[in-house]
């Protein structure tokens, strides 16, 4: 696509980069005595950006065609247009020293086009130049000096007296974003734009009536566009037809050509999935002044659009490619006369995700209008299948431009529609954290997977004055750690946390970190993530100003207190538990390819580290998660009766004092023998993870494993 950059100044034809010198910092120098010295002086001044002094070396006849002010303006204003940073020159040897024609070669170093090299010739003439006198009233003396017969061709040899130099930008195709099944998530598309040109209208009222009927827009809105006060030769857009509009629908507007209706093709960024997966895909907005400064001489100008959120923002460099340009002389009418330099554009690269839009839409459908998120992953390769969140937004609205009312509605929404909850929202983890406490208590606290711990209604392990209630009022007797997971028995995990803390105050925090808590997951694609919080003695001293108490570890043992995590961190930890026992970074971007499908980069989930637990401990954790669903005593068994999948999972309800209500979670993987899918539902307000979130997870797993959702596999 070829597009011209507007003139900075009408006569701005050429430039050097770094500002000019002034008379005040110019030392007195002897006037050049020969043509060679004059040319060298002129070029050196140009190199030093001293344009007024350059003008003094121009011949009297040439000064009749250009004033000193215009001369300086012409050399200065084009700096940004041509991106010249410096010049170098070499005078060519002359067979006749002192001749009035001097040949030279000049190299323009530009930030955009690289080096532009040209050969040129300066013609000089001797003139009588008045010399300064010291005594008032004396006759002015003159002295012959060489002057340059300046012409525009001394800037670029392609210039003449009527041509101008112009920088045309070539904007490349922006790369597309696809899901794992090559479904389009973001594409550059040619859209039909229906509009009118006032000069072509034959019957204004008929046009308003026909367009109102065809577009479905309000009649007063169509009338306002048709009765525009803009110049009569302007194209006035009425409606942009959606991506994928059938040709018969376009044809009905083409059939209105006799009335003055015009259909134009326009390339726009389109998001065919609308709000679905919008927090992952992101959107584009107009480049800001600050971004223009940061981008430098890369061919961007006000009004251009750049990636601003999601993958559109984080992978803007890959998707956007590199802009090209053409530096050329143009006629007064604006047509290209001669080319000076050219830089080809580089098309953007396509980004292929592990995301599966069938799974994504299923997750979004299960979430409905509950504020929260759902994460679905494949634990075999740690690929992300879905990252659902609510509320959402439509990225198409950002490209076309939000109305003030639309922006106010989004920006003022207390539910924070721009928050990418799976990656950036942090919550107290509640009971889903108990697998970490299990590991710390067994690996560091002296317990074994066969140990039996009491599960009373009230736990007094820190003394009667610090009594803690279990969520159940009945005594469950003595339970193994796995059975503790089954019943989500708080006293069991109070004991495990206390034992780990007694052995080492950093035992539980460090185990949490080994499961991926307290730092971003490292999901590829560059999306912004929150770290969450893993408290320990040092953290508490630095952030709370208090010492670490055993009660802090005990509270942390059931996922309460200061510990917080993102939904993706929780899902990623359980992915490691379910299949490999190895913590990996989630995989979102599967590959980046060149235009035409040529593979550029292929990605796999990076290994972080094996979980620091023995195979026996890991198997026992998996056993407990299975009991949650399959044992009559399991906290979520009722929600999984009759399920078609063999799942293992954990519920969680977390109190958040600052938030004002409980958060609820449920996470499960299936099938237990060979896990191929894991799903987490996180609801910001709720009462029970088992009752509210577990049914969502169950339906997702059943649909996925039952073949109701189209999936590409790992």
C-alpha cells in the first residue's frame, strides 16, 4: 500500500539532521580563494548545519530566486521528512585546477533509507564582493571572490526548479492472529465502505430513503451525512459493511450508483470473533505523540494505528512488520517525477496460538455474565486452550474509534472490563492452595503420606486463644493428607503448615514458589501478568512491618492471609501436578510464520523446574484430588455424579476482606489416568466453589473429551 506523508512545510525539500550553527559560534575564517576552497567551505558548512553561512556563498544571481530565509527554511524543515542524520563528501580531482566547475560525491546518511550516494557538480562564478572598512566615509573596497551558482539540483541531482522532494510511506500488510485451527482472530481485511459524493447526487431525498432502508440506520443519521457541509467533492462514508458480507448484499449498494452512491474498498483491521478472546488478542489505537517519539524515523505519523493491548500490543513489532518508503521528486501537480531512494516494506508475521476458539467460546458461555475467569489447558504440552474472562469488550470498536459515550461506559464500569483476569487479577487462593501445604508438610514437616491427622470442628494447635474453626461442624476423625484433600479439612492443613513452619519458616513459602506462585508464569507472547504474593518472614517485615508468626504459616496453609495468585498461576500449578510433575511456562503462541505460511519460529512450553516432591508424595496428592470427586466424602462428589469423564480436582472458597465478598474456585483435570485437559473456574463473588464453579468445569471437560468441541490436539 502506497501512502504519502503530508509536507511538513510547503518548500521543505531537504534536510540535515542535528540543528544548525549560528554566527555567534562561528570563528572568523579567511574567505576561500579558489573554486575548490569555496565548494569545500560550502559542503563543510552544510555538514555543520550552518545554513545562513552557506547562503553567503551563493551567487548574487541565485539569490534573486531564493531569499536567505527560504534557503534556510528549505534546508532545515525537511529533516524529519528525509531522516538525514549526517552527510559526508569527497571532492573529485580536477584536470584543470581553479576551473569554475567542481565535481564531488556526497553521501547522505539517513535513519530510514540508509545511505544515499550521489555524484554532483557545482558551477561557480567570480563576483566583486564588498570588503569591510574601518574609517567612516571611505569608499567601499571590493574584492573578487568565488560564489556558487546555486540551484535545487545541488540538494539532490534529481531536483529542478519546479520539482519538490517527497517521502511516500509504504505500509506493509499487518500479520494475522489465528487460533490453533487457523480460525481468524485478527486480520487485515478489505471492507466495502458505502458512501456518497455530494457532487454525484442526482436525487438527495431518494438517496436518503434508499440508504436508510438498505443500511438499517436511522433516517436522521443518514440525512446528516448526506447533507454534509464538507466540500462537495469529498467522499462521505455512510456505513462500513461487516467483514464477510455476501456479495449480493454489496451489490444492492453498487446498484445505487446512478443516484450517486459510491462503494469503496478500504483495508481495516478486523476482529472476526468480536469480544470473544478480546483480552488475549487485544486491539489497536491511534499512535500517540509519545509513541511517535519512541518509534523515531520508522514511517509512522499522526493518525496511524499501532497495537495497544493484548497480543496486538505485546507482539506489535512482529505483527506490524517494517514500513518501507519512497523518496522521490514530484511535480507541482503531485505526480512522481524521479525516484531518489527506496526502502522495501517487510510484511508482518502471522501469529498462531494454541488457543482453541471452540473451547474459548464454551468457557465464555459457561462463565456467562459472572464476573471472573476460566482457564483451560492441555497438561501434556502445557498449551493454553482458553482464557475466558467477563466482562469483555469488542476490539473492533477501538479500531473504528469509540464514541465518548462508549468510552465512558467502558472506563466507568466498576467491573473493570479491561482487566485480563486470568493473568492479571490476583485473589486469595483458598483451599486450592492446600496441595502446596500437603507437599510442604510431607516433604519438610516430618509427616508422611500415610500419617493420620485429626479433623475436629475446632483446631487449637496454637492454643485455645487462637482456636480456628473447620468449615464443617462434625468431627471427621483422623485423616491421611490425601483424605484431608478429599474433605478439604482445614485442621489437617493447619497441622501440616505448622509442622513445616516449625522445621523452617521458609519451608511453606519456598514450596509455594516451586509451584509457580509469587512470580509471573512466563506465558509466552509477552502479555502482562501479575506476580501475586507469597509471604514469608522477610516479606512481612518489609511490607507489614511485623515479625513472622506461626499463625501466618497456619493461615497461609489453607490459602488465606497474605497469599494471592492469578487464575493462570493456579491452573499452571495443577497442570504440573496432573501429568508431568514438572512446572513449565504456559504455551500460548505456538508459532510465528512469514507471509505465505513459511515457518519462522516454533515454540514449546519452557521447563521451569521439577516440583520438589517425591513420586510418592505426588501420587498421594493426585489420589486426594481424585477422592474430592469420586469418594462419597469428597467435597464435590455430588456435582460429578453420572459424569462421563474420570476427573480429579479441588474446590476453593477464599475470604477477601478488602473485596467485601468471597471468591470461589474449582479446578479439575481429566481423565485421571492420562490427563489431556485441565480447567479452572474462578468467580469473584460466590458462596461455594463446588456448587457454583464445579458444574462449569464439569461441562467444559465433558464437552472437550466427548468430542462436542472441535480441537486440534497437542
